[in-house]
């Protein structure tokens, strides 16, 4: 009798504890990129290890993701438990108190293993607010075969003078090989990401310490002039329509001798889809000897909105999805070359990864050289390398990018484009700062 | 004429016009009400109510259809409920209650009115202050209470000025309010048009809309998302209809607008409220919501806390400050005035100045709290619930009693101090309405309907018990005589007063009018059109938008100077026509 009572009691306790540990559903809002789609597929492993947590994925394109997440997160609506954000949003949203700081992560997570510039870019006031699952910088990709034929040798740290000179020498339009491919498609995250990084290396800046736009400076003029002259002379036709994807396709098909763009391209220019997979070399992004090169820094991260009612469960998922173990899981299932790059130092100490990714060392160097808190040669009141971490920058960057694209297309002269860029930046920032 | 008749005539002549029915020669045509309702209902409140629908999580389809239905119901309510009683009695509700409800009911009614009008005034002054805060570099106020002492100082100062203006210069501000209507209509529409491209660009990467369905998609994804500010599914079609209908319950079912519609020649002029309901509410609320959502996204703030001043600034540039200040004050002013009048009726033994200062002090304190303007929509709905039983009581007297053979003015005829059936009915209905609200049986926006119906039934039953079905031959005779004297007095007035409204028709006035119409209204409208339809990319959008901002502020200045001049010159013409007794062309 006593045994029966004890058994019944035990069963009741177990039932109670199961009820108490009822299932938590985490709603994850994310972008439709390869790494997130892969994470969604692999997350069954997390659910298997954490039966008290169910994952509900909402996949959106980048614009709609930003719009919907911003609307919900600003109201602390709590629709989403985990959101995908970039290094642009992280400090802005953290400052507004919209994100939960990622403190108290398990020791095994090894937060110090996150690459310092990436960690800095996802932090505010010294606290981490986004756990990175992907990181990138920018570097130079070039055709080793064409360089060899021309008797050129790419330095590990090329200068802009060298790049311009090499591009002119390698240009062979009759064979549809263009000296250089650079982003021309207008957008704050397209041509302006590249041009801002290039301008930084030329000693330019978006704003001075009094928030006066500097698009009419000598440095910006030199940047845009060199860019347009180079692209006009030795770039592909209709370059103003080419963004990252278009230039990747051009490079893979052998039409670009040199391409300066995101380190993410590294794995694609040497994969099976590339016609020039065996002839690609990598170097750092060029500089002008002023102490800043044309690299940049970007990361996609997982963050927890302050309105989430499942913050502890969300932290558990985030810690899993951005851990060393997750990277190993990807490697196990899909190979080291598919491991999302740019987040952890330990990845770049893994020989298997280094063997699968010949661009890894340069990628690491590019990321380590990035300093989002001091992006320019002269002092600036903002952070961010290829963007300015202010809410207005998306609009400013896109509008300015459109003028530079028009100049590249030959529709307006360079000085008019710069004048327009100066004007629109001034107007937008003046209006924004008036209300602050 | 006997001495008694003469005495009566004299006492009628000495009475405040407000206490007498409106004479026939002072009635207005439909044009008057079209303009009046347009100006009353295109105001600073629309900024706040538009944003409230977004924060409540309505979907775009529910908004497009629900607001149409709800505002149509409001127009029908004004036409079928309010206007017939107003035209029949030719009295304001306040006067009607004084005549027919004894002493206590009007006092309690006015007490409720004080609170409601004080809340509306305070809210509108806070709205104006949100514009002024930017000019003084004060941070946005995103909490229900002020977080910056200078914001409180600005709001309080604006209240003090508004109270003084309402006290000393009500008529000037009221007059000024009448010229604001066309300008407000254009600005509200233009503001929404100017921000649509930037909102669309954040979602789609394009500044242009190629069809109405693009607009619906944009509004549905970014503004009316169906999710409320707490992240929960938002209100549905029925609630949208209810809010739109209930937003002016105290004016239609509550009969407060008898004060306006008593001047209508015919009850069908109740349909003229459509300018206020369909434009002021329907278009302006949607436009305000768009502007609010776009500004919230630009500033990376919640729409629930983004300030009307900031919204207007992004939508209209410097003109935005003008609209918020003017719209805020022209709404606050009549409500302050009404609050003061109501307070005087509640405290007749306290000096008028002191009462006005007391009301003013409450407004000054209330205006410092953003909470009030952010909650204006539920405040209006609950205000309607408090006042609607009296509307039902009056409806019963005017429509039900004659059909049952009761006397509509039985209480006045009976001559007792207080109208107990009215008091009891009001009490029962308040308990019923708020009880239903507590039980959460139906959405609170619809509570006015059963409450109104209950008041009709209860009052009819109680009034019969208290003598509504009896005859009062002596009192009826006196009343008939009094009405005859009033009619005779009105006939005398009609002979003396020029009753044709004269609109200035001289060449200079026509030229002035043409200029303020073209420069003040058409030019900004065209520029806003360019921003929306002629901005193929973000750079061109910014160029067009800045041009709109830069020119519209000058257009606004010219508009107000010339429209005011037009009005004053027309009035001067009217006065000189009246004093000369000459025939002048009517409107």
C-alpha cells in the first residue's frame, strides 16, 4: 500500500514537473540567406536536445524583415523572441533599450572567442547585444593567371595606385576581360558600402565632429573621381547596374581581372560554379598609405528583443546557434567550406577549415584590421566603417548612391554628383538632428 | 398691448440669446454646416486618433471598410437623431436641460462636461507643445508623464496663454478657426502623400507605387499591420466601426451638437456633417496614421509614442509646426470656452473669473501629461457613455412622448425643482453602461447603444409615474403665451436684422480670394502630388520633398494673411450693408 502511494506520488510529481516544464515556442524572425536557411534545417538537433523548446521560423526578405522587426521591437510588442540583425542595427537598437544584453552566456560558449572587431560592432556600452553567426570584411580577389601573364605580382597589402595601374594593364575588352569590377548598383548596402570604405582609405569621412557633411571634401572628390575614371576606362559595361551578385557572376565567368568586395565571395569564386576556380588569388583591400584600407566590417547576428517573454529560452537557442559546436555540426553535415565564416578566432585556428578555405587567412586579417569605432583617418562623431551608425543613414546612403550611380552612367558630371550628395546629406541630417 | 404682455416682451428681450430658441431669420443654409463640420473635425486630434488605430492593431482592410461604415453611421446619427431634435426645439442641449430637467441634472451634466472639455483642451495643448519642444531642443516625450521639466514648462505656458486667449479673445480665435478648414484639409492630405514614398522605399526598395493595391500592401505591412502595440492581434472590423461611430457619441447620440444644428433650416442638413466625418475622420485619420508610421520608422521609435509635432515636421517641414500649433489651439480654444461655461453653471455662486482660473489650472496641469492625448480615443468613447443617457432622455421626450400622448415639457409644466426620473434614469444607465464595461460583454465602443436605448425606456416609464401623461392646463397656457411672445420678439428682430449672409464680392476681395486659394491651397497640393508621383528614386524624392517644405511654409503665410484679410473685409462689407439698410447681393 505504501509502495503504491509512493509510486503514485512519484508519478504525480513527474507529471507535475513535465507540466511545469511545458513547451516554450520561440518565434525567430530571420532573413532568407543561405546561412539562416541552413540553420533552420539543422535546428532539429537543438530541438532534439531541448525538448522543452519548439522553434517557429519566420523567413522574410531583408527589407521586410527590417520593417517588421523594427515596428515590433520599437513597441516591445514581443511578437518575436529572436531576431536577425546586422551590425548597423545592433548599436542603434541597443541604445534605445530594445534588445536584451547577452550576458550570462554559459562559460562553454566562450564569448572571448568571438573576433574582437565583430564583438565590438555588436556591442553597446561594452555589453554584447547580438551573437554573430556570420561575419565578413572586404578584400581583393584577382586572377592569378592574368597577373602572371602580365608579369605582375599582387602584394599582400596592395595600394590603390597599384590596383589602378594593374587594372589598366590587365584590361582586355576585346576578350571581354575587364580590368576591374566594383559595385555600381545604387544602395546604402551596395555601391555605398564599397565607396564609403574606399573613401575611408582616401582619408575621407561622412561628417566632421560637428556633423557637417564632408562630401565636398578633396578626399571624397578624389575617391569618386578615381572610382569613376577607373570604372569608365576598364570596368564592365553598364557597371551602374552591378551589385555584389552581378560582379560575382562576372568574376566566376572570368570577366573580371580584379574584384574588390566582401570576403563572403571567397568560397564562391573557388567553388565548382566558378570557371576560374583554380586561378584566384586573395589580397587585402587596397589603401592609400593613410592608415585605413578599403575593407569593411559586417556581421549578421541573433538578438533578443526586450519584449520577448521567453528570454532565457531564447538565450539557450542563440548560444547553441552561434557556438563552436554549431560550426562543427555544419562542417560535419556540409563540409568546412560551408561553415559560416567571420565570427570566431578558433575557426581560423582549425586546420581543416584553413585547408578548405584558402582565403581564410586574408579574411581573418581583414576582419582584424577593421575598427568600427575609429573608421576614418580623421576623427568622426560616429561609428561604423561602410555606413554611419545613425537611423538616417539608410536614406542618406541610398540617395547619395543614386547620384554616384548616375555619374558612373555618365548622366551627370562628377562634381554635380558630389554637390548633390553634399546637399542631400546635409538636408537629411539637419532635419534629423533638429528633432533630437 | 397690455402691461403684462409688455413686461413679458421686455423680459424676453433682456434674456440671454442662448436661453431662447434660435429665430428663423438667423438660420443657416447647408454651406455653413459643410464648412463648420469640416473645421471642427479636421483638427489636432486627428493626428492622435490616426496613430491610435495603428497602435490598436487594425488591419488595412478593416480600416478602409470599417472607417467608412463607422463614419457613415455617425453621419446618419447626426441626421436622424441630433438634427431633428435640434431643428424642432431650436435650443442647445444645455438650454434644453435647464428648461426641462430641473436644477440638479444640468449641474451634473455641466460637471461631466467640465471634465471632458478640460481633457480635450489639455490634450490638444499637449499636442501643440510637442511641436514647440523641437524648437527648444527638448527631447521627445515618450512616457505618459513629462520627463523633461522644460517640456512641462512649455506645455503649461501654452495652456496659460490658451486660457487667457479663450477668456479674453474667444471670438477672435473662433473666427480664425473658420479660415483654417480648407488649409487643414490640404495639409493633412499632403502630409500623407509626402511620406508615402519614403515608407515604401523602406519596404520595397522603390519610392513609387504602381497601383492602389501597392498602397494597400504598403499600408498593410507597415502601418495597419493587424498587430497591436503589445504584439497581440489587434482590433477587428467591428471595433474599427465602433470607434469611428463612438468617437463623437456625445455630439450625436449625446445631442451636444444641438448647439450647432439648432441653426439648421432643415434637419436634412445633418448630412452636412459628412465633411467632418468623411474628410476629417476618414481621410485625415488614415493620412495621420501613414504619417505617424513613416515618422516612427524614420526616428526608430514606436508609433505609440512618436509625437504629433515630430510627425508633422517630417510630413510638412516647418509648416508642420504651424499645423500642430494652429490645429491644437483652434481645437483647444472652443473646448476651453465650453469648459469655462460649464464650470460656471456648476458653480454659479463663485465669481466667473475664479471659476475660469480653476478650470484653467486643471488644464495647465493636465497638458503636461502626454498620457491624456495618447488616450484621447478611449476618453472620447467613455465621455460619450457618460453623456449619452441624457441624449436618450431628450430623444424620449421629443419623439416618444408625443406618440404616447405625454407632454414633452412635462417637468417644466409641472414646476417642481428637480427632474427625478431624469436623475434616476441617468444613474441607472451609468451603472448599466459601466457595469457592461466591467463585465466585458461587448466592446466598450458599442456600450453607448444599449445605454441609450435603456435610457429611453427607463425614462419613459419613470416620467409617466411622475406625471408626464397628465395635463397642466394653467402652465400650458402660460407656456403657449410665452412662446407667442418669443415669436413676436423674433419677428421684431427679423425686421431689424439683415439676415442675408453677405460674402465680399468686390474686385479686390475676389482677387485676394483667388490668391489665397491658388497660392495657399493649390500650390502645396500640386507640390505634394509631385513628391508622391514624380520621385522615381530616393534622391529625387528628397529634392521634391525639400522643395515642398521650402515653398509650402511661404504659401501658408500668404494663405493666412490673405484669408484673414478676406474675412475681415467681407465682415466690414456686411456691417456697412446692415447699417445702411441697403440691399446687398446674397451668397
